[in-house]
C-alpha cells in the first residue's frame, strides 16, 4: 500500500474525522460517548467508531 493509498483509506479518514471532531464536541456529547464506550467497548468487538452519535455530531459541526 502506498502512502497515498494509506492516507485515502476509509478507516484512516474515519479516524481522522473522529480526532478532529472530538475537541469540538459538547460536554453532553462527550458524556454520551463515554457512557456508550463504558457499556459497549471490550470483548463484544465494538469500537469507538461504532458510536451511533457520530453522525449527529458530524451534522452539527458541518453546518
């Protein structure tokens, strides 16, 4: 995989978006994410990127 292909990989783009959105999230959004992570992360196979609230955060920040 070239560096360009790596930079354009969907997982990397998703990760970059999460990192850029997190500091801009409201306290309520961060608390909701933390609670979801507390319940869902671990051996169940889910990751922070699976949080269903990301789309709402993205929609709010994109406007």
